[in-house]
C-alpha cells in the first residue's frame, strides 16, 4: 500500500462490495470477510487487500 493511499472505512467497503454495513461486521465475527486492521476503536481496510479478497471470492465460486 502506498503512503498516499487512504485506508477504507467499513462504510467504504460496504459501498464497494454493495452489501450492508451489518454484513461486513457479521463477516468479521465469523472471520469470513476481507481482512481489516483495528486503529483505536475503528476498523480500517487496505483497498488493495479488499480488491484481492474480492478476486479470491470470484475465483472460489
């Protein structure tokens, strides 16, 4: 990830994947969704990691 690349919020990932925010949190509890990092109280996602996870999901189906 480049320094200029901004980390995504849960809302950003929700919009990108077109799923409800609650689904992102459910996936996290079940360890099924894209990897996230906790920064303080907040979840953040590296955009390229979310894109890779999405590609992996398409290949697996």
